[in-house]
C-alpha cells in the first residue's frame, strides 16, 4: 500500500507513547492514505498538501484508537476525560481539526455529515 506520510512524521506531531513500529503495523498509515485519496484525490491539491493532510488524519486516527487523546485529567481519585466523540468525525480531535484546516476545499469539514447552511431573513413581513 502507498502512503504520502511516514510513521516518523506522524509521531513528530503527537505527544504519544505509541511507537513508529506500532503506527506502521497498525495499518493506520494505509487507512489515512485511503481516506485522503477517496475524499481529495480528484481535487486540485498538491502532493505536499495531501501528505500534510494525511499526516494529521493518521494522528487523528491514532488518537481515537491506539492512543486516545485526553482533554481532562485529575490526580486525586484518578480520572480522565477523552476528547470528542466518535460521532463528531474529524472535529473530535485537534489532529482532525488541523486536517480540516489544511483542506482548502472544505470537503473534510463536512465529511461524514451534511453541511449546514443558514440564511438570514431580514423581515417576515
């Protein structure tokens, strides 16, 4: 399988105990490649930008599976709260949010759900 990014590049943007070998062996790089290719390959984004988006998508996938991203922690009576929810798609982690920010087409922002449009009504009369 191809990949535009590497385990080292993904690990470099994450605070994680997951090793490069675990990232590679998990298949997440392949999953990120397949996802980005399916969503964005027919767009006019360059290979460098697709590689950056793929790196952030891979980090997003790791933070939801191999190494859940913690948004809150407590020491007394040990507690942790994990970021986002599975139904929030790429918006559920800071890594996914970065992937959406890098996608100038806006496709990833609405991925998995419908875009919401609002129109202001100036008057009902």
